[in-house]
């Protein structure tokens, strides 16, 4: 059922995992074109600003978020080109596996981030460090040393991620949905604060970056 891939948009973030006894490295690349039944074209993987050498014949397991599903299939690199920019031609999938996920399905993580309550100005001292304990396409759970605000207040969250081998900063406006104190039974001075937030005002660029981040985290859990 290769028709499942026909509705993918150029700019979609895709995860590649090399199929090889020696290497199992993962890359995040961008879909830049496709021809149904013939092939797909993606950017060549970049790691630490260095374009990776990918030879023809290399096989990859592909995963991508598509609406409320994670699609998976296997492709083979049919052509590797550096002109006019580095890109790969890959075979069109013969079979596609589809796993339905809930839009709000959360992926466990431990990512550092910075958060600012909007009632404070954009001042260096207004930003608080937090840990993102889980993440989804609709919200996140944060833990911090100090309270972040009251239910209903808005927070700006800055999260550093990597997309296509390049660092990106994802900035999201969120709203506090719930909050709680987490006590340490052995040391009450180690109390932490948790809050659940939902995203507000997500644009297309933020959605692409968030998609890529959630996909990488989900693949890392498997």
C-alpha cells in the first residue's frame, strides 16, 4: 500500500536508521521530493555541520510522523549527489507499516529547557531552568526547582534540539494546565515543582521542529 506516502509534504522531517551489521546510526533528514512508485528524495544527512558520505546501495529503515500515525518502511539509496546541493535519491517503499498514535501521546524524556512567565519582562533573570520530563504534539510536563506560575498563566519555553544535524531552538508559548509540588521523602529541602503545559499559537515552522523532536524521542524509546 505505497499510496500511504502520497500525501507527504515537502519539508517533512524523516528519520533514517542504517540497516547494517556494523552500523546502526540514525539521521534526521528532510523530504524534498517524491514520485509515486518511483522514488523519494531527501537531504543528505549532516552531523556536526559535516555532510555524511552515503553510498549507493545503503539500506535505511525510515520512520516519520504523518498526521496521527507513525509510518515505517525500508528504502535503498539509488543515487547520491552533491550538486547543486547534497541530496539522496531513494527507492519508493513497496510496503508501509502504520502505527496509530494519539496526538497527545507523550514521550518520556529529560531535556533541559528555559522557561519565562510572561508576566515578567524578557529579562535574563526572568528565565528559569527546567527539565522537560515528557513531550507531545500538544503539551509537555516540566519540573523545576522554583514554582513557574499559577494555573492559567502563560510561559514561554525555549528548547534546544537537533534537526538534520544542525542545532535549532524551538520556542513555544504555553499555558499552565496543572501544577504540583514533588516532595523527597528523605530530604524535604529537595522539593521540586511540576507543571503540565499545553501549547498556544503553534505555527508551521514550530510544528515541523516539534514533529522532528517527538519522532526522534519516540524512536529512541524503541
